[in-house]
C-alpha cells in the first residue's frame, strides 16, 4: 500500500479571516477527489488545529494499492483540474509518498502497548 501525504501552508493572506477563507477554499477543492477518482483507496482532507508557527495549514492523507494507482490519480483529469483551481492560492506544498508492506503491523493497529523504559 502507498501512502501519499500532501501538506499546504498558506503564504499570503491579509489577516486570519482571509487565511481561514483560503484554507477552506483549498479543502473544498480537494475534498471532492475521493468520490471522483476510483484509484483512491482512502482519502482525508483536514485543516490544521495546531497553532505552532512551523505547522502547515491543510493536509491530504490518501492511500493507494500501488504506485501505478497513485500515478493514475496524479494524472487524472479531475485531479489536474483541482491543481489548476488551487493554483490561485499562494502556498507552499510538500509531499511524502511511502510504502507500507501488507504484513506491516504497528502498536497503533494491534492494540498492544509498547513497553517504555
């Protein structure tokens, strides 16, 4: 499984109200992706609730069965349209893609508590 994480930080805004408006606009643009593109296995869009100066403003957390599915999503006309529509919002974007083996388990999804020394 491939995890595709995208973070956006709004770089230009007049005040907090303007920043929140741009955050909501960005969320609205990308939230529609999950119902339009069949290659997506899971998809979440969220606005940051952390007030740290180094925090980003919007996150997209999505999963795909394979890199081919991720590439299909990236090239999909609806995704390209969303990118174009969001291009008027001044922002920084960072992306992380990583693979999780199907047999991978962590303490988060097994319910086991890790011993802390």
